[in-house]
């Protein structure tokens, strides 16, 4: 079973009960509903450091391969081009930051950043909403019944789109390709 987090106020009660009230460790354990090792560790921290919370806790596990500067670099790459591939990110990290990581490490870093792979919606470069609405108004003046015509909407058709149909964006947001 994983260790549970115990609140700071409960940790602060242990030295008070032990030193000021004179409770034995077994009574503190039953009163607060904690383990004996927790009480001894808290009392040890209190006598050594004067606090019940470790001011410099160590991170468990292996240190990360990508530091915060590398993560910012990856975020900037994806901000410039949403449709970038993982191997392209890997190559740019190696060339510009001199960091060699695997594709799996990159994917895990992107997941920690809440980035997901989604279908790209590209706004057509030829699309002009003002001209489109003026055309619809002109046709509405000419034809009394709107059921007389059939319109084929090609406003989102774009012959200059890229071949990449998937891109990265934050979880819960659309992936829109921005182009000038």
C-alpha cells in the first residue's frame, strides 16, 4: 500500500503531545491514528531541525533526463509548429540543446505537459467571411424561395494545406494550424 500524506497540523501535534503533555508513543499512535514509525520520524525531525516537516525532501526515483530548459525548448517548438513529429523534436534537441533522448522519453514529457495528439483543423487561406456573406445576401435577393438552390460549401477547401493531418495541442483545446 502506498504511503499516505499526513497533514502538517497533525504532524505538529506529535511533539506537543509527547513533550508538553507527556504522552507515550503508543498513546499518541492510538489518539492520532498513525503508525509508530511516523511518530518516531516526526520526533526525530523536531529534535534535529526544530520543525515537523522535512525542509529539503528528496525526490524519489531516477532524476529526469529533460530539465526545465529542455521542456521550455520543446514547448517553444510545438508553439511554432503544432504538426511537428517526435523524431523532429528529438533531432532539434540533439542539434540545438545537445540532449540525446529517446522517443519514449519525449512522449512521456509531452504527456506531463498535458499535450495530446489531435487532428489538425486548418483554416483555409482563401476563406473570406465578408465576401461569403455578401454573396449569400445577393442570392437571397434574387431567389424568393431558398429551397430552389442547392449550395455546395467550399469555404474550407484549401489546395495549399500541408500533408500533416495530426498535431499537438493542450488537453481540451483544438489543434488549429496557424498560417499567414
